[in-house]
């Protein structure tokens, strides 16, 4: 049996997926949530168009060290120039009633400072992953948001992405039988000069940046927390890129049920974001699993074959996660991927580095 | 650029592949090497048709506890009934001049005994993998063959298989640039009652049986020996199958160059034999990688796309390895996969089990 597109869509509307699904109903009777975008780099370039496609969110302020760039984007998104902030005068945002929340899209090590300053300014915080450059920073961020009574969500876009949700749903429904083992990878061959190669800014190497997708995927695919972790890391290319962060990490995890997982990440080679889950009744994979678009789910179990490219185009994942966070703010709900979810990954990352003999 | 079939064939004839390639030239001037097949189970059912397709090998004796089955097969392969042995009278094979070598296709724990008895009978030994049920047994097998001045080869059929050899060749030629990371898996959902589930007969679980393919592949793909190994094992299904051996193993390895590898094996789920190699210039995978046929090589590097199903049909791998061993015997050469190769895997398997907390 092969699932039709309609069956697939139907599955998507059921069960566990619904738990994560973005709220797609227009909230016409509610004021849109206004976001200040902190950091106008690459990922903000996905988030801002993403927010434009929501029913409940809008960009209402920009925070940048580049006034020219900020003014250009402000004009594009209908943001008054009076709502452009520099990093120095950022705290004045407290007085801006058009800003309900901030989106933190800065280098990792700056997440904590701007999350905490935003919380003190009374703004909810949607922070990119990895949550921070250290466990201590992540804990401080949670504490600050709690003290200020603002919501904190980590931008784990895959938790709001239908291909990933479908994989989770099939597993929870028992389509694969008892899950035994998972493989996941994500990496790329990094260009010299990236801030990601600066330990102080990035916190770590590919594990922080892209390996976190595999780590997090193993957790949402199993619905369990890893009980044991073992890892190796290496630098092979002594070409100046890896003076501060690792080039490769390979790690294995064992979950409480006995499910095992093996993962790789790299900054030294193309490595498509990928996961494959082996259950007693069959196999399921997403390839690619973590890209901004072009995702594809392949599954074979009990006579069923699924090969389903996801036609949704970037920035659909950014739309879904902004929609979700705004919905939580509007309705006083807890986000699906709160600070605590980010903190858990930070702790597992620390365990992986520790096992690999890397001090962080 | 896409490699044509002809380019692909041409590549296969070059460089490193040639080093491993089976000797396909008829050795018309040499007597065919006569094999006694020890154990007439599943794998012998591949080996015997395989040997029939060689130019330099033939089945000349059978060793079995089932006289009826042996007589049927003897008639099929032109083996005189006087060359059928039981396990009790096996040592009489020393007097059989039509037998140059034995093929040991018994449960793992019996490999040592029959390899050593064959060596004492003056016969060369081609032994299935895993080489033995323990490191000590493997060492004893090597010593016995050395003492008897007979050759010992472990039946690592992938070392003689063109899709695997092509992968090795592309890597050695630098097509992928600097290799950074490898993933490999192999497993299946085992039926109850198999001898493979009996620790005394099998030595261990899926790691011994099929995980060894991934372990060995990581070694021939890198051309290196693992310097560090970490592993977890588990039993999830308490349904009587896994009272003696593990159900799942996940392990990670670090090689001296810094290449990392992550592997899974299972007896609890379908898990296609697979490897994927990530280099600075591209990616290469074989899927399936370890089956008896239907292998497929996919590679993308520097503008080249390869997607090459291997049309060869089982028992082509058994033909190639028998051809190779017979050629070595005829010409006084060392086989490409001697006992020492098997012993290395036995030692790494012991390390994996040790890391996973399993006593063997």
C-alpha cells in the first residue's frame, strides 16, 4: 500500500502532530504580536519573510549595529525609523509598546545578554538555537525570563515542520513497531572567516551549530532523553579554520528504553541533514531532514511505502514557529520548545564535548 | 559530469581496485583447487554455486552431520560419495589428495576447531567471518595454520566485490578530498530459534554477525585502524530471543588521521547494509553495501554524479573470493584477507563489547 497525498495530509492532521502543529487559524480578533529583530544576519533574513506570512505576527522594530542596513529593512517591513535600535540604546525598547517580543538572531555567545536585557525590558523572547554558548548562560536566560514573567522559546524550527512531525507521528502511532536504532548527521564544509569558527562567539564548533539538529532529532524521534553519551572529536584540516573549534564530532547515545543512536557532525565536508529510524516493523528516514525546504520523508513498514517530498518552500518553517510563539503569547500558553528544551540540549552538548575530551 | 558505464568499468580496472581484483584469467595450465565444504548450511548454499563459476576451483568433498543432504549435494557437484565426511571422521580428509583446501561454513564457535583440524590435515583454510567466537580462538587458528604451513583466508567477500572496491578506489584517488566522517549500519530482525542467538555457538549477537561488515568497511574505506572505540549495547525485546546475546549495538570510532565513524547494528529491526563517506569534496555511499547482490554506489563530488547499480548476481562475490584464494594457493601468494585481518576485527569487536559493558 502506498499512502496518497490525501492520506498523508490526513495523517498530518491527527494525533501527536496536532500537539505541535502551528496555529493556522487567523486570530482576527487579536492584536498581532510585534517582534523586534535583534541581529540582521543570515537567519534573520529567513525569519523576517517568514513572519510576513503569519496571521498573528509582524516585525515592529529592528536592532542592529548597521544603521543603513536597518533603515533599508525597516522601509521594506514598514517599521518606523524611530523603532530602529543600536546595541547601545537597545534597552530603550522597554518603552516601545509596539514590541511584544524579540527574536534573538545573534552569534551564540550574545544570546544570553540580549535575552536577559529583553526580559528586563518586559519583552517575550524567541531565541535561536543553540540557546547559548554555555549551560550557565542558558540557565541564566531561563531565570531572567522567569523573573520578568516573559515567555522564552528556543527556535527549534523542526518541531513545527510537517516532515519532521510526520516522522514523529508515525513512530508514536507504532507504524515502525519497536524502535531499535537511529542514525542522524548534519554538517557542511565551512568557509574560512566565519564567526562560527570563533570559539568566543560560537561556543563550539559544528556540534553547537548543526550537530544540535541531530541531537535534538534523536530526542523528539524517541520521545526520550539520552541516558548515556560517548563521543570523539577531531581536527584533520590544519588550514587555520579549526584553531578554536573542532572539525568533526561522532557520538553515540543510549536511551532509557534501550534505543541506540549514532550521530556525526562536521565543518569539514558536505553532510546532508539526515535521520533514519529502524523499528521492528520497518524503517523511516528524512533526507534532507533539517534544510530550510526540500525535505523528503521515506518510509517502509508493514507493506506501506512512503516517498513524500515536502513541497513547502522556505520560509515556511519560520512562519510556523513565529505563528506558534505569537499564539502562545496571545493565549497565555507555554511554547512547545521553551528555554528548558534548549537547556537540555546544552547539557547533552556539554556531555558530548566532555566525553570527547574537549573543555568547554 | 556523470560517469558513463564505460568510464565506471574503466575506473574499476585501474589503480587500487586491481590490487584486490579477483584473478579472472583462466589458469588452464594449473590444476583446479579442490575444496571440502565444512557445514552445508545457508552460506555454503551461496559458496558452492559460487565456486562452480570460478576458473580455478571446484568442490571435491563435503563434511556434514546429515549424510542424506550431503549425498544429494555430492551428486549435484560431482563429488564421489567416498569424499563425504562426518564431523567424527573428518580428520581422514588428510588422505584425500583431491582436497587442497577447506571452506569453513560452521557456526562461529566451531571455526577454530575445524580450521585447526584442517590445518593439521595439511589443508589450506578459507574460513567464514566472524573468524571465531573469541580472540583467543582466532589467535590459535593463525598459529595452527602457520605451524602447518597452510594458508588461512577469512571470507571477507566485500574485499573482492566491485562496488565496495570502487568506493575504496574513489577515496584513495582523492575524489572525495579529505575524508572526515563515515556512517555504516547493518542489521535485521532475527527469527526466534536461530543458532545466532545462542551465545555459545555465535560468540555474540548482531555485532559478530553483521555489525562486523560495518566495522570492516570503516577500516577498508579509511585504510586505517581505529585508535579509539566507544559503544553502547541494549536489549529492548524481552521475547526470549535475546537471553544470551545483545539486540542492538551503536558504536563510534576515531581513526589516527582524525576520521570519525559511527555505526549501528541490530537483530531487532530491518537495517539495510549501508555506508556513507563524507569528504571535503563530496559524499559517497553504497546502499545496499553488503548484500549478496543488488549493490548500488551513489557519489557526488566536484561536479561528478555517480548512481551505479551493480548488475552482478549472487553468487558473484563467492566466485570472486574463491577465485582469489585458489589463485593464492596455486601461486604461493598471501591472500588479501588473511587470518590477521580477521583477528583485527575480533579484537575491535572485543573492544566494542568491553566499552558497552558486555563480557565476552
